[in-house]
C-alpha cells in the first residue's frame, strides 16, 4: 500500500471548547485549590495555636498593641473605669489564667474585641452608646468569654494565614505583613463561639450584680432603631443579629432563674 501524505485538518490543535470557557474553568479550578489550601492551613494553625499554653501566650503578647490602634490618653477616666469593671467581672472567673488589660480605641465605630495576651479593646464609638455600667458589663463579659474559650487564638490563626496567603498570591512583601485588628477579628467568630461567649458573659453579669437587668439593652436599641446608629453596622457585621442575641439571652436568664430586673449602676464618667 502506497503511503500518501496529507495535510492535517485545519484547527487540529485548537480545542473545540471556547477559550473563555476554558479560561473560566481554569480560574475556577485554581480558586478552589487556593481556597482548600487556605482552609486547611487555617485549620492546622488554629489547632496549633489553641494548644499554646496561656503562660506562653501572655509572655509573647504581654506588652503588644496592634499597629493600627489609636489609644486614648492613659488619664482618660473611661479607661480607668473600664479596667476596674473588667477586674471586678474577672474576679468571678475563679481560675482565670490571664491578667486582663483594657485599651480604648479612638474610633467612632462601635466595637469590642478580645486579643492575645489578655488585651481587651473597646472603641469610643461603643462607649458613646452604652448608657449604664450594666450594659458595658455584658459587653466586657462577652469578651472575657472569648478568652475562656480561647477563641481569640483561632482568630489570630486566621489572621496570620490570610495575611500570608494574600501576600503570596498578590505578590506583597511577606516581611512587611503586620497583623491588624481587622485581621484578628476577621468579621467575627462562628455563631457557636459568639453564643458561648454570650452565655459566659451573662453569667458573669448575674454573679456580679445579682440580676441581668439592662445586660442586653444595647442590642435591643440597635435592633429597634430603623435608622441604625453610625458605627453599629461594623459591630453587627462581626457579631450575630442583635435581635437573635436578645432572645437567646432572655431564654438563658429564664432557664437559669436569674432576675431580669434590679438596681441599675450608672456610668462613672
């Protein structure tokens, strides 16, 4: 049989699939791979950090402050009173392994957060909206709840991994990465972590005051204000829905038999 050479058909090396479809498939595939790797790293780092002894954590972060934090004057009476309140609440946590310190962030955004080493940040925006010590006590007690469950270390792990991941994928200099408050909070914890912190915080409030009156009043105001106050959007985006929190807190008080009415303590500033 005589071999007769033939020209290959036109477009033989061209895929029958549209280039845009191929590109989209490639991007989607790479995205899924990156997301899987990031989630795996976050899980591993969270687990590793969770088992760091509290003593080691405190030693590492004893004098640490986030770089993006603008603190108020040490002579600010609000700072003094907030620290006293945290100390009084922590007294009822008998085996607390931390010595807690409070800083007030000069920010109009309403927020509060628990950071490594026993640091609690409260913003001026939140202090401007609380109208009693009882309201503030629950917010601070909630943050103490995160320390009790060591949720803040999980948030730290997410912050580190995402910072490194973004630096790697975006081409930033890894050596210039700084863990900011936003990195650490990462738009909040899981619903279970938040609910657990709420339960612990409410228990501290009851133990300290003998009742839970106005513990959730701040969230009631936010839930009922159709205009939603400036800065509240940030807090509600990093925490569960205010209305849901109020209902769960009321259910807890009813279940435990804690009085929901009692003497209200005014702010001392």
